[in-house]
C-alpha cells in the first residue's frame, strides 16, 4: 500500500526574470527628477499635510489626490530601522553583507527603504544620520541613489 504523497515531488527553484513596467505619470516624474536633477521628490498631502515618499496617486491616510502635491525633500535623513543582508543572490545590488535600511528623509513623515553603505554593517545604528550618494550613471531607477552614507 502506497501513500500517494510518497510518489509526488515538489521541485523548488528560483528564477531571476527580466521584467519591465510603466512607472506611470507620478512614478515617472519621481524617477526623472532623480535621474536628471538628482532631486528626491515627495508629496505633501493637501488635506492632512503628511509628506510621503515614494510618490503615489493618493494619500495613504486620507485618500486625497496627490498628483499635483510635489515637494522636494532633503538629501539627508535618519535611519529608523535596518537589517543586514548576508545572503547572496545574483540580482542583489551589492555583495553581502550589506545594509537595507528604512530612512526618513528630512522633510518627510514616512521612511522608505534603501541601501546604507560606506560604513561597516555592524556600525549602522537606528538614529544614524545619512546622506544620499547619487550614482554616477543614472538611468531612471531608485538605484540612481546608489546608497545612503553616514553624514
Ligand atoms: Zn492625506
């Protein structure tokens, strides 16, 4: 008597797939400002006043339209949380170990995720002040900010 599960195999694998998507009008404006002007744009909600990044169509708190609510954010901010990545994958932006942090830019009310480099991972701390370091070759990607480094 055989158990049906003994004859079934689940093969696990991983794929790194190339893909593309349209960033939309709002995402495109954000990425163009990063690429062409080295500016980090956020949006100030006209209803609740919250300053959000990355940009979006509506406020996450009160659902107000944010399509014309652009503000330029500071290029410095504070680490509000982080993790050290030790695992290696071919599509990761840096060799491990590297730091992925939540960074609250000056002028923003929310943090967004980005890389912290230029410092040993064990020296990264919550509350650390960091500054955007732009990539020399910018292509219209969140990685046009190469990483954030300690101020
Ligand atoms: Zn709002």
